[in-house]
C-alpha cells in the first residue's frame, strides 16, 4: 500500500485516527492513531493531513534498533525491543510517531489501510490501488 493524502478533502472528523487506534491497539482513542490531522486557524474547516513517509529518521535515532523494516519496505516498531524512550517520537519530521503509554512503546503507521477504507471524504487514498473505501 502507498498511502497518500488529499488534505483539501479532509473534514477533520478524525475517523481515520479512531479506526487506526482501534485496529492496531484495541483502544478507542484518536491520540493513538498514526496520522496527524492539523487544523489551520483561522480558516474554519481547513485541515492538513500528514502520514508516515517512510523516511527512516525514526529508525536512525532509535537507540535499541527496535524499528525494523519488513519485506515490503515498511518500517515498524518491534515492541519487544522498544524501551519507551520516545526518541523516535520527538524526531519524526511528520509528527506521526505515537507513544502508547499503556504499552510503553512507540507506534507508527504499518500500512494496514484501515484509514483508507473508512475515510468518509476519501482524503486518504492508496496510490497502489490495493485498498479501497468501504
């Protein structure tokens, strides 16, 4: 999956954050969604979406090597090796690394595609065409 954003279509509903949090952590908390929804003031209804761009900064700064790359080139956090230092969270240029305090681990987008499926405005799309809105 190749996640792309179309910020001009975003309504700011944060459904993407909720479905991400529920799918990946079983938590109904938008704070744990791996997308950054930025509201631009004073323009009402204007939002900017940021997602992981797989730049590798998080992997480079991780002191334990807990951030790995899967066979598809997607970075992920190995929870068994993460010490919860949050260095990767602070270093993320897109501000999409999250810290799950209940688990004491960092988390990033794993390209599951659930946000694409449930975005009501199609502001999140899969450029590869593998994942579609339900």
